[in-house]
C-alpha cells in the first residue's frame, strides 16, 4: 500500500511541474505584452507639441503646433470677416462684409480644447483620447454679433431703399379747379427681421445665397377717399406777396417755404405751424435766416 501511494505522488509531480511551467510561460508572455503595450502607448502619447491628428476647427489642425495653428486660424478669421453677405430686393443687390455687420469671431477657447486632447489623464486615457480624435473631432469657434453695429450697418447701406408714404393731395389746375392726386404707400426696411436673417447666415458657403430684404409698409395718413368726402372742386382763396428777386436770400426762402407746405391738408381741429413745417434746422432745410 505504501509503495502504491509513493508511486502515485511521484507520478503526479511531473504533471504539476508541467502545469507550473505553462503558467509561468503564460505569465511571462502577459508581462512582456504589457510591457510592449506600455512602451507603445508611451510612444503613441508622447507629447511632441503637436495637436492630435483628426481634429478640425474650421481647418484641419492635426500635426500642427499651437503657433502654426494660431497663424492659420487667424488667416481664416480674416477671410471670414472679409467675406460678403449679399442682400437682394427687386432691382437691387447690396453686399456688406461680415466685419462691418458686427460679427465677432473667436477661436481661442476651441483651440485650447483641441490642444488638450490626448494630453490629460493616464497614459491609457491619453491613448484612447488620441485614438478617438484620429476618427474625427470637429470643434466650433465662438460667433457673436454686435447688435448695434449690425443695425447701424444695415441702416447705412439700405437707407436709400426706404420710401416715404405720400398723402393724397389736391392739385390746382390752370382754371382753378381741383384735381385729387391719389395717395401712395411707402416702405421701410424691416431691420429687426433682416438682422435675425443675418444671424442665421451660414458661413463658409462656396456660393452663399443672397438674403431677401424684408420691408414694412408705411400707410399714408390721408387718402383719396377722405379728400373726395370734402366735396371741394374749386380753389377757395389765394395769397400773393411782392419781393425783389435780386434779394437772393428771400427768394430762396420763399421757394423752400412753398415747397415745404405744398399739398398740406388740415383735418378738422388740426393746427398748422409754418415753423414746424420748415423744421428750423438751416443745415437740413437750407433756410437762410435774415
């Protein structure tokens, strides 16, 4: 019996030894692989001072150092601010650049974010971060609009598109009878609506679509129907003044005064102010105060 037990123990020792050797070999292989992976990750994540490959911020930033990236982004920023927004209305095409429209373009925060990708965390976290970046990461700069500059630019360039409303008026014929001239509606550029459209404008378009210019209608205050209700058909009265045409100052004033009050219609209980009609601002009206 003792001999049988001894034989069993001796016969099991080679099997144990084989299993032990196999485990040690496996462990050694694992350690070597871990070492190789660690070295590979260390090389992969080594900080070369360049932005990780696959990152896009308006332009591809991969393999660029921070200085080169800033230089290229500044060039891109200038291109964007100099780019034109086209506005269109019937028979009118007007272009204004982004800078004058009040666009503020800032890439500093996004560039810093791009630079830190693959530079934070453990060596394995850095490797994973760089791998994700290699598959493509797009960052966006900050776009902000200066509302005051935007409104000022639109008013400056589109002011000539505004047309005032014209009230219906009486025209005196040579025989002193009256003819009613119909009213005309006016229009003014809808600056608020147009500003909102500008802010939605997509940058970097190869062939940007022009933005239609919206208008608000201006209604006249006196209509032909109202004048017809007055039943006036002939001239009620007239006034004449004598002056020396050689007095150029007074001659010019009379011309301006006549032009300012021509066609004025007073409704019941309304007051007429000759001074307000002339708007006592000589630089604008050209009145020569004598």
